[in-house]
C-alpha cells in the first residue's frame, strides 16, 4: 500500500468519493464504516434479500444512489474495507476501531472523516413517549425495512426532509395524519433567491408539497407545538399545536420529528478539529479551509463537516481527499479542484436558503415548559436543567451537563445538546455562543468493556 | 399485542422465529431486531429513569420503542438470554434468537 496510510471514516456519498480519489492516486485507503453496506443514510441500502429497485427506493436520487453503490463496489478490490466497524476514538495519530469484540489502534498519515449527520431535534413536551421517532429514523424504517413507524403518522418539524419523508410515506401507502411545520411559509418566499441556486432541488420541494396536498394531507406552516400526547404504557396518541390563534389536535400513534440534520462531529472533535460558532444555524461547527483541511492531518468531507446535503457530500468528500493527497505530496488535478470548489459554493448558497426558510425554532426550545423532558435518555426535565443554572450556578454547557446529566446519557448529547444550550442561554440571559460547546468524549458511542485489543 | 410498526412493502420474505420475553413470535428474514419486535409488539424496553422534576410517583417514565434507527441514540437496547446487550435497530434478526426486553439482573459483589 506504499508509505502513505490514508484512513477514511464513513462510506456514504462523501466517503465513497473520497475513497475513489485516493485510489485514483494509486493508494489503498482503509475505509471504515459502521454500517454493514455502503451508501450512508440517504443512499442507505436495504438488506440483500429485499427487492425494491433504486427508482422505488431513492426516487429522484435513484441515478446518484446507483452510481454511489456501483462505484463503491468497483473500488472494493483496491481498498481495505471494514464494514460494521465503529471508530470510537482518535488519539495521537491513531484511529481506534472496534469490530466484533476486538479493537485496533490504526496509525494514519491522513485521516478523512466523512461521518455524516443525524437529526437535529427540538424537545417537545411528551416526546419521550414510545412512537416518537426522529424524521431520519422514520425514513430509514421505510427505506431499509419497508415499514411505517406507526398506523397513523404525524410529521412535525421543519426542513425539506419533513416534506420528503411525509411524501414517501404517502406514496408507500402509509396513513399520514398531518405535516406540521414550525416555520412560517413567508420565510420560504423570502429565501427563494438563495434556494434558486439549485433550481432542480427547489422544484422538487414544490412538487412534494403539491403531492401531499393532492393526497389530502393537512399541511400546516407556522405551527407552535404544544404537546405530544400519550401515556407511559401505550405511547403516542396525538399531537396538539397552536396554529393561527387556534388550538389544533391531530390523533395518531406515531410522530416523526426533526429540524434538519446536524454534523456527527464527535470524531473530528477527538481528532482535534477547531470549532467555531455559526450564528446562522445556531451551532458549533468544525472549521476547515475551503478544501476540507482541519489541521493535524485531519480532513473533513460531507455533512459531517457542514450540512450541505447528499449531492454536495460527493463534492466535498472528493475535495477533502484531494487536499489530503496534495498534502502527502501527490499531484492533484487543479482544474477538477476548481470545478468542485465552484459546485460546493452553489450548494452552500442553497443551504443558506434552507436555513433561512426552515429555521431551527430556538425561541420555542428556550420556552419549553418546566415539566417537559429535555434529556429523553435519562428523563431529565427542563426544570432540572434550569436549576443547574439558577441554583447550582452553571455558567456553560459542560458544567450544566455535570449538574443535571443532560448530555450524559446513552445518546451522549446527540439529541439534547442543541436544545440544552438554548435553555441554558435563556436561563442565563446570555447569547447562545456564551454557553459554550459540549466537548466530545471517547468512546463516541458505548462500547463493551470486554473489547479485546488486537493492534496491527 | 398491538404492533407498533406497519409493514407496507417487501413482505414476501421467508419467516424466522424468535422468542421475546418467553413468547414465540414470527418475523421476516432481513428484518432488523427492532422491526421484528415492533411488528409483534409496541415497545422494546422500559425506561430505567423516572422524570427528575417534579418528583414523579412512577418508578419509570415509560416504555420505549427506539428513536433514531441509525445507531446514534442507543434507545433500542435489548438483551440476549446470556445477558449480551444488542442495539435492536442495527442487529439483523436471526432464527432462534431469544430476546429479553429487561436487562438481566447484574450480580454485584456485596462489599457491605
């Protein structure tokens, strides 16, 4: 494999394109992926004995999905592919990977992290009830398993995935009770010039809304969620929102909730990426140069660096790999790089439009009632989190986490971290940036203590 | 028991049998353990935490059925008969599996 060891984490659209660029340069990268089949989440593949074709599974993105899957299959003889393998730490130039009860510390000269994204979730009173799922989770149930998350599903949140997943459910024959968007419609109109950077994607969004309305699904914009009803034994029974001054109730046994996605940046964090606060999306993001360099032989591509979508992930994954190759002293195609950078700029403009049209509902989160649960892992309420600020005088997120345990449960802050920061900021009456950032901790996901070390 | 998930497509797959809390059920080859369990029931486990504030009379804040389906939230932990923990959303179901929705009793050294 030569003297350069390149490790790529993730085999979604960014990781696949990164691997392709590294192989093209004559190197044999190690590609580590937690899933059993390559494709990532958007181009996630069902088990091998499922029969739906790419058109049925991926709709307008079928050709892209097929290209990712086929191109990765063609790479297999040229890469060291490690599926079902969890990267749980990065330290001192080594990636710590776990697979089937064993763990290995693998040294690298370049680490390209394409770790993807997970749902950004706002806690709504009652969201701990069985039957509440992340929007991405609801889509995975259908795409990878052919199931709906319930018999009557309510979609709650904001962003393009809200409409896409709801429309996919309708098309597959599921009953969709309502699509409840916290963003007011006029924001979409205002963001139209930026969204026009990707006219095809804008048009797709318009068609999704039309399909839902034709199917008779109530689509409400500018809603204020009040409560997800249900009981501890039986789970979800409905959702209540305020809309145009009226209280509206929708009965259902499942809720798919999400407000865009956010980078899974834990591995980048452990690999010592620098983070900066992004006021537009109200979150901390790992910093890179335009190509994806994050310093210390670390390169970031795809939505794991910044959420620009699956199409852009192919661009930024390849760019990150080209940056790594250039830094290793290999020649890269300057024209190709320029073209990729221009593409990335278009996706970035479109993403700004999406953030403007479908904002994270931070005022709603900050005003969540005291008895609502913020941490669904350990059932910690907003009152307990606020008390860590008012009574225990926590000044920032990590301290409040230590006092309240919000961010310390099994999801390790993935689904409460952003909300927790908003609640702390409001309780202290300071800017969100001043509440700081939850530090990443190894292991990034729970691992068994019985892992056996097996280094190469 | 009521099924939480509803199968919409891809239903012509061979059946597999498993046991959940001592009850024998049927799922389909290719199901995740989560789908196998939630097409035969409405929850995966019971939360081991009670709501922190205000003081909750219940010992648990309720039953859980997973959340993210992508291996990120860890809400879908279930246990094998031998006590191994499985993430139901990313574990393929296998014929003859024996699953418990309650964590088998841990044995701690008595140092009192």
